[in-house]
C-alpha cells in the first residue's frame, strides 16, 4: 500500500499495488498458481486495503473509496477470464461496501477500458488483439496527432488508442469531490 501525504481536511489517498502482468490462457491452461496470483492482487488486495482504511473513515459520509475495475468484467474477452473475473468480484464488493459503509463513505468502482500502463505495454500481443476488438465501438479510440509516440504506435498496430492514466485519474478525482453523494 502506498500513501500520499495529507491532502487537506484530513484526506489521504491510499492505493494498492497494481497488477503488473496479465495472464492470457485458455480454460484448460489455467493453473492454481495463475488463479492465486491474479485473485490475491485484484480481490484480496482491495479487501485488505479497505480493512486497513476502515478505522480511519469519517462518520459523516465524507469518505471516498474508489476501485479501478475493467470493462473486462462485462464483455468477456477470450483468454482474460481470470482478470475479468477479479474485476467482476471487485465490482460486487464495491456495491456491498457501499451499503456496509454508507454512513462513512461513498464506494465506487470505475470500469475502464484499456489504459496505457506498464501492464498493457507488457501484455502479450494476443491480449492486445483481444482488447482491440472493442476499439471500433469506442468513441474516443481514434488516435490523435498529439498522442505520445507509444500511443501512436499502439494505434497503428491495434486500431485504437488506450486511455492515458491521467484521463482515468480525472474521473476518480471527480468521484472524490466532497460534494458528490453517489455510490455504484
């Protein structure tokens, strides 16, 4: 868990360690080790992080918990069953925590598409091809002349651009606004 300095009004942002690799496997090739690695990172990690933060949540509903999910939990990408399954579990936990922690905080899971992260950069070609099937129906997928060189190369090879982490951070920041009341 990484923690930033106080952000004013007693607000602290904590985040778990993100996954840094993506296992692409047929159902017959999934091992117990594969399962454990992905589920420990994407399911147990958020549980433990939420447990650690729980005693520090305010009693006035002003707290915020935001988890990063994935469209992979909804669309079923071939070979990415473990990853998509963990994100579905994370969304279910967010809905439950929204009820359990309602007097302390809002709880949301932001379901994002492919994002230009180390995990995507290191993902196998087959995983990127699986993801790319959704670019034609993604309004902001076309590349732009001012995209990074890495992004332009990605667009050239896979037919659409991934989100930038800053774009996802903007959505998370909006959800963390103290005036909002929504839980997903």
